[in-house]
C-alpha cells in the first residue's frame, strides 16, 4: 500500500494495519483463510498436534499442507510481517509471508537460499492474465525478503500453493526469476492486494 496521497484518517488506518493487519471485510472465506494460516504457522514451526490434520473441510486444507513437499523442508519462519522502505518506488511496502523455507524449489540448486510459499485457500486461477496478476504478489515478496535479509534476489524462489486443487501436482504456481528492475517496473503500476480470501 502506498502512503502518499492519503488523507489523515486513511494514513492512520494504514499505519495501524502494519502493526496489526485487520481484514477490511469479514466473510466466511476470509475467516477460514485466517484460521488456516494460523494452523499452517503452528504446523510449519512444529507446534501443532498432528491429530488435528484429520477432519472436515478445514482438515482437507491442513492435510494438503502436510502432504506438500514443503512440509518436509526446514522452515526459516512462518507468518512473518515485513515492512520495507522502497525508495525506488517512493513508498513503504508492507507484506506478510505465509512461509519461508531454506533452499530453493529445486533442492539440487545450491544458488537458492530461500523459498517463499504463499498458501492459497481459494480457487486456482486458470487464465494466463489471472495467473500473472497473482504472481505479482510473489514478485513483491521476493523483493521484500531480499531487502530484509540482505540476500540477492536471484537467491530466492517463490510459489503459490493452492489447497483447493485435489491433485498435488496441480497445486503449485512458481514465480518467474524476474530481476529487480522488472519487479520494480511491475510494482510502479500499483502494489498487489493481499488477502486471506484467496
């Protein structure tokens, strides 16, 4: 979100959302997404009772996280809020990373230090333009993590993981290896929205 051009009330709401993000619109999908992300954080950081994986609709998403290749990887952290000043864009960017693991998507690629995984509880996009729109969020996350950790952008992989997909091989959408210049050009058109509703 951009700070410039806001009135006093909007700016106050913006800064509060950085400290404690609150969904703007409450919906069953947003609530389910929030509950899922809390569970995933405990699971990734090994603080969850494995028995809670079994069960109803929420259990279905939980089971899919447990089945994912990411569940076998060493986590760096989960549900991390990041705020970075981006002078190149003339703004401060706020983002929340669902999960970050050590190493790359391809475990044999030693050049990768981190992989960002963004869990998605909504429907996986099918159209090329919808997919590209979703992947902009990952590009932003790669840039934020690079700035926060002081690692080269090309040492960071990222993917969206759609829990709604029944077949494990169809759940993941990988970010392209874009350069900082490409990502900054993309973000100059606007910062992507973040939501637990998708």
